[in-house]
């Protein structure tokens, strides 16, 4: 496994971000967790939205301030994954289900330890913005995510139905 870095999305990422997105779709994955809706939006509009949501002055009223990053492999600048770190849970969906951090690794780069590396870096960022406890949610059958969260210190708080009725787990990580 190579070293990654969290990079703020820029206009220059347009082609590689679109290629990243296409890989999920071609594997039948319509949702990209932690992408702040890159899966539903055209890149330029999405970038504008991500930039707006990163500041308390301009964040959308129906969401919270959030920092969205590409996890880029240093060796070749390839986008390996994405992660979204929300500054608070002052939103009904996030406080019940979504939590502070969402993330995904592109299908061709899974099972190499990258999610664990991404979550560790996200926790450092969360700490730098003052989050000493972090909530994460995932489906109860998402073994890969459960293992990733547990490896980073996650403690299961509850299991309950997600909005679609499927069971989900809620974890908290003490981030001190
Ligand atoms: C969940 C996800 C991020 C894991 O990414 P990854 O880079 O493959 O994870 P890692 O390589 O760091 O593996 C973490 C652990 O999960 C295990 N794991 C990974 N994929 C697995 C699978 N399909 N089944 C069982 N265990 C799996 C790994 O073996 C590792 O555990 P170990 O260290 O004990 O061996 C990736 O599968 C993904 O993007 N899924 C779709 C989006 C998603 O579910 N996001 C999380 C919810 S917010």
C-alpha cells in the first residue's frame, strides 16, 4: 500500500474525478459515500457546492459545514478515494444516520488498506477542527467498513433501521 494525502478538490481534478466516478458506475455502484454528491452532479457545479459548504458564511442552510477531500496516491497522483468530514451534526439526517465522516475507495483499489489510511487521516483532520468524538454510520452487512471503523477505534453504539429499512450500525470514535 502506498501513501495517500488528502487534497482539496480543484478545477484541475476534473478529468480524474470524472474517471473516478465512472469506475463506480461501471461497477454498478450508483452511490459514492463521502463524495458530497459527486455521484449526482456535474464536476464544475459540484466543485462550487463543495467550496461553498466548506465555509460557515456560505454553507447551504439544509446541510452543515463540511470539508470534502480526494485521497490521492502520492506516487502517481491517482484519486484512490474520497472522504467528507462534517463539522457538526446539526442536521437531522447526519445526527441520526450519516455521522461526521463518510468515505469510499474506488473499486479497483479496494482491499489494500487504503480505507483505513483515509479514515486515520480524516480523524486527524477532525481533531484539527476540534472534534474530540466522531460518529460514523454504515450498513450492518458492510463488513469492510465495519472492520475499517473498528481498526480506527470505533465502538458500536447502536444498530437500527436506516431510512431504507435496512439495518445499520452507528459507531463513535473517541478522537483524542
Ligand atoms: C468500505 C470501503 C471504504 C473499504 O475500503 P478498502 O480500502 O477496501 O478497506 P481496507 O483495505 O482498508 O480494509 C479494511 C478492513 O476491511 C477488510 N475488508 C475489506 N474489504 C472487505 C470485504 N469485501 N469483506 C470483508 N472484509 C473486507 C480488510 O481485510 C481490512 O481488514 P483487516 O485489516 O482485518 O484485513 C470500500 O469497500 C468502499 O468504498 N465501499 C463502498 C463505500 C462504503 O461502504 N463506504 C463506507 C460507509 S460510509
